[in-house]
């Protein structure tokens, strides 16, 4: 397994977590819980953005990782 495929796998997992947090924040009836889910959703979105940027850099610097 290449570095690129590991990063892409991690990114896919994080996007799954993002979706789950989004669903929980919409389904929660408790306002405090909803706020916690939304805060953590923002954290995960930030991490996803950072990893996507890193993946672009990785693919640019190491073309063999592109499209894997």
C-alpha cells in the first residue's frame, strides 16, 4: 500500500465521520448535544481540508501517487 493510498483511505474515513456527525447534529433533540456535534464537525472539516491540501501537494511532488 502506497503513502498516497493510505492518505486517501484516511480521507475517506474522515469523510464518513463527517457525515455521521452531520446526521447526529441534525437528529439530536438536545441543544447542548447539537452544539457539541457542530463544534466537532467543524474540527473534522478543518482536518479534512488540511489532508486534502496535503494530498494535492503529495500528488504534485510525487506523480506516481496520483490516481491511486
